[in-house]
C-alpha cells in the first residue's frame, strides 16, 4: 500500500494534481454521482495509511456532504490519518449570530469537519472574531497559511511600480495588506467599510492619504458579490489613482463579473489558485507542498 495518497473532488482536480506531482505522490479524483432526487453517491480511490483530501470549499454545500462521505469510505478502507487541504474554508464569516435566531455557521462547520479529519490546512481563513483556527476545529491539528508570500513574489516578479500603494478595503484586511506592503517595500493604506447589505457597501479612505497619480494594488481576501471591490475602486479612481489592479486570495465571484470590473475601469483582477477561477494567476501549490512535507511518506 502507498503510504500517502492525495484524493480530490472534481472541482479542484487540476490544482490537486499539481500538488501531488510536487509531493511525488499518487493523485486520484473522487467520483461523485448525483441521483435524480439530488442525493449523492461518493466513490473514493484506494485508501492509504495517510490520505490527503483536497477540496476547496467554495459553493460548499454539496462538497461538504461529499467530503464527509469520502472520509467515511477512506477510514473504512484503512486510512488512519486523514488530512483535509481546503484552500478556501467556507462559512467562516458567519462567526456570530448577527441577529436573533441566526445559526453560527462557523461553529457547526468546525465541529462537522473536526469529527472527520485529523488535520486541516487552509489558506487565509476569514477569522475575524475567532482568535485561531484551533478554536474553530476543536481537538485536531490545524494550519492557517497565508497566501501573501506567494502574492508578493508574483507581484514583484511581474515588475511592480515602486510608487504603488497597497490598499485594503476594510479593517479586517489590515494584517494582509500590511504584510503585502512590507514584503513589496511599498506604502499601504486601509480604508473603512460600512456594509448596508449583501451587495451594498460604503467605503471611505482615511484622511490625508496620497493616492493621486499612484498605481494601486487593491487587495481583499475574498471577493464575493464584488460590491466591496467596486466601491473601493470607485473612491480610489475619484482620488486620482493612476490605475487600480485588484488581487484577491479567494475568488468567489462568477467569472462573468470580470467584464463588469473591466468596464468599471479596474485594470486587472488576479486571484490565487485557492478557488478555481478564470482570474487565477498566482499558484499556491508551493506553499501547500511545504506545509505537507512533514506528512509520513513511508508506512509506519
Ligand atoms: C469581508 O470582510 C471580506 O474581507 C470581503 O471584503 C468581503 O467578503 C467581500 O464581499 P463582497 O465581494 O460581497 O463585497
């Protein structure tokens, strides 16, 4: 039996294959069949003592069920250590009941996945009010990587204008945009955001920031409805930005929205491979392979 194998859901198959190739381990795509009534049947590949499951959890509901079914089949097949690599981790933003009666989705998903896996590796999990990933997944190993090193390396290699300023749209983006600015040796600015609804936000820039005539790298961890990026790009353009290029870790918006961004004067939108998307430009398999390097490669 091979000591470690990687298995992935169909949606991440290309990224999973690249990761497996880097690790030098076999890769298998899990088969998911949808019955006419909507129920799913999951068929995994041969289990190994350590099995890495690769599944980015955008559009998560069916994927969560598939993962839990796959975990059951793999454990029964002989897997002792089950590692989930989920570059995008779903439901992390609903970390409190914002109004009476709301479920705290983050807690529910945390318990569900902690019951199925021994280790969870993700990328820039949206932990706003929750201190660490360990608090989300009680009792198992967790690793919350940052995509910023890969993003900075990509932007530096692409020949970033040294007069550029990195901008984050809200207070939550501060750690990421600060790290990005210092890695690239450029200024960074954090705007203020007030959210009025799912697709409606208001952004203001802090007083005294100098944007006029400078290129802007507008960074957000997640782009979903696109409302935050559009509102932020609009005020940056009004402030005289020479150009606005967007970089995002988790591209959750529809591919077709790229046209809307372009029509709004955004020069480019580039995302990491966390979520398969037309805007993918920055690969994460190097960071993920490093994180997985300690997994046992020989049968114990
Ligand atoms: C929220 O706090 C996140 O960092 C993103 O700013 C947010 O999820 C973006 O959502 P949308 O694209 O729907 O404005």
